[in-house]
C-alpha cells in the first residue's frame, strides 16, 4: 500500500512540473519583451518649460533663441541650413521656424534639425535659389 502512495505522489509531482513548464513557456522576468510588444519611451521634453524668443540679427533680419527652463538651448541668429549670416526677413517667419524647433524638441528629436524642406513647408523659403559666383542667392 505504501508503494502505491509513493508512486501516486511521484506522478502528481511530475504532472505539476509538466503543467508548470507547459504554461510558463520558459520565459523569465528578466528577458526583453517580444518584438511585437510596443515599448513606450519616456519623453523628458514633452511637458518641459520651453520658450521661443525672436532676436534681431544681421542686416535688419531676425533669428530666434529657444530657452528650456530659463537657459538657452538653441541660439539661431541666421537661417538654418542656408549659407550666410542673415536671418529671416520678418519676425513672423522666424517665429514659424522657432515653433517648429520647439515642436521637434517636444517630440524628443535631437538635434532639432531644420531642413530646407522644412523651410519650404513653412513658407519661409520663397525665392528660387541659384548659384552665383559660388554663393547661393535668394530670399
């Protein structure tokens, strides 16, 4: 009778181990998540105190400074992505680009690069640029 109890006990233990292995699927709590599972990164800039300030620039043009928590993060006195030291023709154009930079920072895009396509999309790059003596001219 004692042998039957031992044998039944062994089978119960083996059954429990098999069930554990079957349902656990071999994953430990330290394994990285599956590729199909979305991992949300924390964006430290989404709610940051960010402020755009329009500044005067060379030749009666305008640039911008971007402040984060009271400190200058970006100082851009000239048109980004274009040669020369001149800024934007109007404060409104400078503000459009500064707001784009703030948006890129809030989206955790570093560096917050402004491309020529961005300038065209914002309508601040109106002239057709052409090469004259090795320099690009236009608005």
